[in-house]
């Protein structure tokens, strides 16, 4: 059976293709309406509160201007103050500060802006509630050489002078070419040890949980203090507890989002229970190697 053959002029065929495309496009677009614009579709901006020296009149003015310009989110970060404006500064998370945050949220709800907030001031996380125990930590190692069949008697302390009062001894382990001996339990309450080494040559490794002693950079009033130990569950929970209390006490609603400004925790590579966590997660003791 033969089918009929159709011949089109080039211009006619081109016009037919264009017509079909326009027809299909018209059907598709007629069923689509422009979406309602939500805050997530708009740009957000970082919003530094210099010294947290804010007041309701200027907060309202700024937020209304931001909304008019098309801003959808503001990220509040309290930071260092302005010279000669100390009298107007508001301590971070104080009753007055929380009142200003609550007022900001009220205005933002009216003008269609989302309120985000830094869980800290300056960077990185830290503040006055962070104790030395909860401060950012680093591993310190001190090595001792001991000849076999001699008595090693020593106070086990870090070599760094600034660590003498803050570092905590975690392990003291003796290594020879054939054996590993954990001496940690032999250390007395004063940090000293007296141990007779077996035959051979030994290297003793003392591992300390030291402290970086880093403090919050560019902190706002009420945010000064040590940087916290980001690797410690205990330290993080203790740090965030300050925020929970501030919101609960003031009755302020939580913001749309909390955010972390920075992980610039210089020199931090350890935490107090690192050895225990390593064994739990990897199945063997790191200090044996």
C-alpha cells in the first residue's frame, strides 16, 4: 500500500511549526499564574547591631525602609560598639535586649520580613558564661625518655607556662619497642608519679587537654569571654542554655532561624573525652599507638 506524499514549501513548513509552538505555549501559560512572593524569595541581609545601641523608633524606621527596598530577611548580629556611644549600649540577652528583639519581630511580622539571629556576638561562639573547663581545647604532648631498670619520678605538667593552671592531664603512656604500658592510674593526686621502668628503653608520652585561651573577637557588650569548646556536648549545651533561659524568662518568641557566625576557633583540635570517644567510635585505644 502506498501512502500519499505531501510536499510543503519551506516558508509554509516554517510557519506551521511556529504556529504550533505558539498555540501550545499559549495553552500552557494560560494555566500558570505568577506565584505569591514570600520572604524566602527576597534577598536577606546581615544586620549588625553596633554595641546593641538600638531604640524602637530607629528599629521601626530601618525595618520599614528595608521592607520597602525588598528585603525578606534580616540576620541580627550584636557586635562591638561605637566610640562615645557607650551610654546607649544594651548588654546582650539582658531584659532590655530581649525587649528590643521582641519589638523587632513585631515590626517584621507586620512588614513581611523574617527575623534571624546569631547565637552569639562577634565571632566565634563564646561569652562570659564559658568557663575555662568549657573553653576551646587543644592537645598538648610532653615526652620523657627513661632508661630501663631505673625509677622515673616526676611531676607530670605541661611545658607551656600559660597552660600550668588550665591544662588537664588525660593520659601517661610508656612505649618500648615491644610493649605499651598505660601509667595514668599510677599518677597521685598531686600529679606526680614514681615508676620503675622494666628493661629496655622507654618513651613516656603525657597527653594533656590544653586550652587555646582564645576570646571572642569583636564581642558586643555582654558577649565578652572565652570561646567555647565546639567539640564538647557538655560545653555546647551549657552555652545554649543561656539562650533558653533568656527566651523563657522574657517570653520572647524564638526567631525564624538561629545561625552560627564563624568557626574561627584557632588551634582547637581536641576535647576532654576525645580518647573515650575515639575508642567508642573506632573500636581501639588511640593512646596505644
